[in-house]
C-alpha cells in the first residue's frame, strides 16, 4: 500500500525538471508522503525532523516553481485528453484565504480586501461521462494593492487558459464549460479562434444582431420539450427550449470584431433557471439535453476545489514566503485530483479484479467481517475502503464520495502497515 503512493508520486512528479535530479527525487518522496495522508500537516506527513527540514528546503529553492512541479501532470493530462473524441474543459475560480497566516509575505488582497491570500483559476479536463482526466491548466496569483496595475487580469484568465492549453489535436473536440458573471463575448471569441466549442451559463445580457438581448430572447422561447436532469440538489423535472442567437461585440474595444453565432438553451421550472449559450449545433431535444448534461459537469471543479482546500488543507500550509508556498499549493492540487480519480474508480460499475495487494484484501475483509471474496472486484474493494472512512453502503446511499474514500484509504494503509510489521516480527522470532 505504501508502494502505491510512491508509484503514484513517481508518475506525477518523476519527470519534473527542478535543475537537479536530487530535488526531483526529494519531490517524489515528499509527495508520496503527502498522498498517504493529505489532511495532515507537513511535519506529520513527512514523519521525521530530518525529512521535514528537507521538505521545507525543497520548496525554498528558486528552481522549484509551481510550473516546474505541475508540468509533468499537465502534460500527461493533455496526452490523455488527445485519446478521447470529446473532452470538457471545466473552469472555475476560487479564493485561497491565508488571512490567519500573519507572517506570510507576498500574498495579495482577497475577499473584502481586508484578507490576504491568492486567487486561483482551475481548468479540469473531464469526460462527458464525468470521469476526471486531470488538471489541464491552473493559474494562482496574488491581487496587488489598490492602485497598482495587476499583472494578471481576472477578467482575462478564462481566455488566457484557452490560449495556454492550445488547439485540440485532430480527432478531439475541447468544450469550454463554466459560468460567466462578466462579459461573455471575449471568452467566446477566444474559444472560437482556438478551435474549441463552449457551453457557458450566461448572467449578463448581450446585444443581438436582430433585436433585443440574448437573455430576453431566451426567456421568450416557448418550451420545446421536458426532461428530468441532475442538479446539485438531486433530480428535477424541467422544461427545455432553444433557439439560434447572433451576439454583437461590445461597443468598446477593438473595431472590426465579427458577431458570434451561438445556440441558446433555457432550462427552467418553478425553482431554477439556467440560460446556457453554446457554439455546438442544436436541432433536437436530445442534442439540447446533451448540452445540459455537459454543463452539469461544471460541479466537478467545485468538488476539486473542496478536495484541494479541505481534503489537502491547502489554506492551512504555513510556509512563510509566497514564492515557496505557491509551488506547494500546485503540488497539492494534483493530490486533490487523485482524490477525485479515486472517487471515479469507486463509481465505475466494473467487474475488473481489484488492483490491490493480497494483504490489503485480507485486512479489509477482516476489518469489515466479510469474506475476502466480497472485495475481489475493483469497485467492491473501493466501496469497502469507503466504509472504513464512514460510508454506510446502504442501498439508498448511492456511490461514495472522495472524503469517505480518502479517509478509508488512510485507515487501510495504517492497518496494512501494522499487519506487515506484525508479520515481520513473527518471522524474526
């Protein structure tokens, strides 16, 4: 079980270019230790004073940047995305609040401008089925003091993310998915120019080539079908309507910008309303429902941020300098992806044999008082792991989430380590 965390760390960080092979080796061992217990502090994760000092020295090195640490994972994510016909690039922003960290230097304004911390924009590559491939791109930055021109403009981060990921490879379509509270024309323009598609929930109105505003036109569309969809609070029966729209560019900005043709989809009942804009064609209810299902995948990035900040305790790290802390935050983001992929594996209805050591199967069976044969499939094994973390596994409980899975995983690793130590002691007698 300990080897599993080491193997994962090797695949995610083993090719990081940190200027010295010894630094890369130290990064791998540090991240393996963090992956075994994501919610612990660095001293508890690393286990000894010498290893803790070595871990702090690692992130104190100027060659250990967030980009250098994350590049291997991002490259693997892009390569995996190229193997699929459609990949949803799911965006969202979050705040990393370090206000209680009084000695932190280099952080920026957050919240009501009285707090300190960082802003982050994450883009997850997700399949239409909901399976997470990884982080396709992430930006972490500090908002400067008032009156200072920011190097990273929050309104442009979405479009810059599309630029950094680049055009999709032949045979693959990238679909940008998210909410836009600000201007939507610029991001849609960048998506179009990069050869992507988009599914965006609009909040602000947009002028049309022929009369009215985009949101007004969508609300005027008559229902063209009804369906049951998945929302954050469960299933809901909604009406669905769609229509073609042609958005005009803003009055301010560069001249000569062409209008953008999109399809608008309205989803509503007496409790919710989504106004979605997409560059994908819609000619039937099935196509409209596909767009709606893609939009619901946006919540995965919210789960990712929860795993990052709660499961990995990203906001509780106490490195004193921003340029030391931010690379660690990037590395922890990759651990958060691991928590999501563990959840995905537990939800797959697969009869594939469990990829776990015999000792782990034996210990899990003994702890849950069930025969080892009950955990021989991968799905059954991971559901058993989730039970160690508090998942009740009742018929009405659905599938386990990442929180019960990683808690159960930590419990199982401790039990297996104790079992193996006991075997070693017994054989030495």
